[in-house]
C-alpha cells in the first residue's frame, strides 16, 4: 500500500481506547449502533445500482460552471472578543465564542477522498488553508469520514492546535498521525465538559456511521452543543432525521443557532443524510431561532444539482406559515453570532 494512502486510512482503535469503546452502551456486537435501525441504503435500492447511477449516468449541474464566490477574511486579525462564525464550505467552519477559538471538521486539502486528485473541491470553494488559521483552542471533529477528518489538513494544523475533541476511537487516528495523546479528548454521546471561557460542551447523538477503511462503525459519530450563560448553538455533524433532535429540544430550552446537515443527500441513503424538508423539521424539533444549512457547495458526493440543497431549503422555508430564520453566508463571510438581524444574500442564484 502506498505510504501516503496508508497514513490517510488512520488506525483502528486499540488498547485502552478499545477497552473504553467496549464499555459504551452504544457499542454492541462489535460496532457502534444508532439509536434506531439505520440501513446503509433505503429499501428498494442496491449498492450496485447506486454506484452505477453515480459513476455513469449524467447529472446536470452537479458541479457549478462558475467559481463559488468567497470572501477572504483575515482570521488572525479578528478581535477575539467578537463572537463569530466563518464557513469554509461543506461542513468546515471556524467559531469564536467567549474568547475561545474552535475549528470544526476542517478540510483544506481540496479533496474529499484519500486518493490524491479525486473528488476535487469546486473551483473557488477552497480558498482557505491551514496557514490562514490562528491558534486553535479546540479542534472539534464530528466523525472520521474523509470529508470531515482530512489528514493533510490536520497534520498541517498540528502546531496550532491546543486541544482536540472527537468521538470514541477517533483519537487513535490522531495519535497515529503524531499528535500528543494528552491533548485528545474522546467523547461518548450524552457527556459534558467545562471548557475555558465559561463554555460548556455537550455531546449528543446523530444518525450516521463511521469508518475510513473497510471496517465500519468502529469509531463514534456525534454532534455537539456549545453553551455559554447567554448563547447556545448546536453543531449537528452528519445525520439522518431521527428522534434525537426532539430529545435535544426537550433537554435544552432552545438554540440560538443550529448548524444542520443539508446536502449530498439522496433518497437512496435518506437514513444517514437529511433531505431539506427534514432539516427544517429538525430545526423545529430543536427549537432553533436560526438555522445554518451546511454540507453543500464544495464537493460532489451525491447526484443532485450543486445548488439544490440551499435553493430547496430556502424555498421550502419561505412556504412555511412560520418560517425559520436561515443564514446563508458566502464562504469566508463573517457571521456575527450576537447579531440576530444580520442579512445574507442568496448568493448561489448568481452562479451557473
């Protein structure tokens, strides 16, 4: 096996990590389990048919013909007291909250695949890199898929990362890649931890799966809640629709912002990625004041038109009797978390 590819694959949990995994109530029969039965494919679909459709059928507008617009913000010059969010396309974003810097699922290599040169980012959607990042207090990883845990990116970021927060077993990848085990915090669902800056981090379920090689579900996938005394946000990771959204809406008194999976969906794998209508339903379950739909506009991982996720969720929202507030920043645009009146454009409408 090529050395680079071997590194990309990471390492399966072992030793004390594996021991802790086996003690998790969510680990049964040698694998982590979702709350409810979650088929890889919807009934009536076959993997052979899905792969044939993806590889050989024509899918109009699956990649934009023009560059994705972006704003080049100097993250290192941002006042640390500002509570902000900056999106880097797909599910990668940066948060400043109560003086702490968070980086979630960064993928700056320009690829959503371990094979160099495959599944390239859309033109214009990869204008940020490791060199643009300031010191990161908490690198937060929702799960170990290549479009969320990017080996080239995290290894380039290594000198800048103070702490890593991830699901059970995912820390084995980081240790294999040379990170200090002392900075790695592995979490199960339904845990909490006090962070610097008077911030509490909670972990929660999602409905998804994990794995970087041939074995699936040997590491845990999760979502996060970041809570300060006067602000609460949900970092949703990848997820199909399920009861965990309503459970979180009952556990917490609503969310100021919910970042939700909205893109690379397909009826064939509806159990693991929400359709736009389900994303709106999840937001209602969470009692979210604002929604930020992510997982789009950078990589082609499904067959829908590249702009369909944002176009559809905003159109469906406009049809609701009580619409949700959806924020739609361009890549790199500063979102001011304390400004509930900040206005965003439907920037995708200007791109062919």
